[in-house]
C-alpha cells in the first residue's frame, strides 16, 4: 500500500506571512493541508480566503435576507408599541366611564331619579359597546393576518343587506339630522361574497360616512352593475381628507387629522379590516376626496352571473 507523502514548501493561504507550510498527499492523490501552528492561525485577522462567485452570491443573498428580517422586526416592534398605546387608551376611557357610572349609582341610588339612572345605564352600555368593537376589531385583524379568517362564498343579493343596514342607522341619521338617499338602477345586485363579511364591510363604510358628517348634511349611496362587478359608492358631505390622510387611510392603527363630528369613537382599524376583507373576496375598495369637500368611498364585488 502506498504511504502518505509530504509535499514541502506549499502554501494554501497567504497573508503577511505564510501560515500553512506543508501539504500531505495521501495514497489516493488527495492533498490535505497540514497546519503547523494553530495558535498563530487563529490570531491572524487579515486572512484572505478565496471564495467562488457562487459563494459570494450566496453570502450577498444571505446578508439581504438578514437585512429584510431586521427591518421586519423593527416594523413589528413599532406596531407592537402602537398596539399597546392604542389599546391602553381605547380601553382605559370606557372602563373609567363604566367604573365611574356604576360607583355613582351605588353611592347615590336613593337620591337619583329613574331618568338619571337610565342615563347612567346608557353611558355604561355605550362604553361597553365601545370596548366590544375594539376587541372585535383586534380579533378580526388577528384572524386576517394569521390566515384564519374563513369565508363562505355564495351568491347573495347585496340590496336587502344594504336596506337592512339603513334601517339600523335611522336613529343615528335622525340624531345628526342627516338625510340619506339610495340610488338604484336595478332591482337585484347579485354578488359572490360571504354574507356576514359583506354586511361588515358595508356597515363600516356607512358608519364612517355618518360619523364624519356634520349636522344637516346628506349622504348618497349609488349601486350599479358593470360587466364583471357590482359597484357601491358612498358619498358624504363631510370634512374631506388631506392627501396625507388619504395615503394612510387603509393602514393599521391610523389616526387621521379628520375627526368624528359628534365625539363618536374610532379604533383606527376599521378601514384596514375593510380593505383586507374586500380583497379576500376578490373585490376592490378606494377613496376619492378633497379637503373640505367630503369623501366618496367605492367598493366593488365580483358579480354573480
């Protein structure tokens, strides 16, 4: 059997001085580097290693992936801080209202009239509803982002859903003296959608139109059909939106410069959820607005033939 032989005075890596000085050639002809001084090798800080183009590409690609991951972590940390701040603020206020109203009823029950008690109960109910909406929105966001939002797509007539919503909002419209008109060109508007999600989308858009409309204004809702879609337009005469607000409109935890006109509550999540849900049903939603000239929200759904 052929023994290993020693090839003298051969270097694999170079720096200011030679580190690997000898190579063993085994019986199969394979060269095996022999390190004579490990300590000296580890101390070298300027060791030059030849790498292939493929290895260079892989290193560059890995560095880019690490950079993207780092940016994602920074964004997640920012969202976490936004989330904690908004939840703390939006839960603290209604909880204070509930606690204060309940404590006042308990302390002054014998002195309060029935009307005053009912007013305090209304405050508790409103604060509870506010917290319920916030928690519901947070659960929706979690379901959407984790891919756990299950849709049941069927053929639905959009018109009865919209008409039921308008009945639901009669009291709010009356309280703000807002007139609402529904403009129709057909008797049916069949779409492919999830019924509950469709209701939630239209509910949010109509609620926003009322919320941001001043007293004595009007809201117009137009339904129309095109070749492959049903279009719903909701136009109000509110404050309108700046370009900055429009750019942030469908973002998560958005706080706009435009404010509700009767101290109504906003979680900053509604339109983010609307956009995600519309897109999940293969539709589109967008807003057209000028500051001081109201808003027009348009949402489309796939038509059911």
